[in-house]
């Protein structure tokens, strides 16, 4: 059985369009995160938001996740590090 999270919200003006804030409890229950690509679809009973892939990481997030031990050490070695042909 799935837990349902429900909140009452109001559509607001946002620039030249309309917007609804996705609150933290809704985002958590839907597994939504900042940067997650979604599709927005008009369905018979309303509007449906669905994940459309994995979140795009910022450069800061990519650098934070980089592990030199896991990814083969320094990318720009200043001297030969293996059996390079000179």
C-alpha cells in the first residue's frame, strides 16, 4: 500500500506564466530533487508531473563526487606515470 501525501496549494503568477511550489514533503514523497528533469502532461483529471531522467549535476557536485583513488589518480600528470613511449 502506498502512502499518500496531499497538500492544498494555490497557483501563483510566476513571470509571464503560472507556478506552483512543490513543498518538501511532496518532493520527498515523489523522489523529486533539484535539477531533476521532468515531463509535464495534461491528463483527463489535471496535470501529471513525471521524472524524465536523472538530475543533472552542477560542476560543484561533480567535483565533490570526484575520488582520485577511484578515478585513476591525477588527470594531468607532469611526468610519465606508466609505459608511455617517449
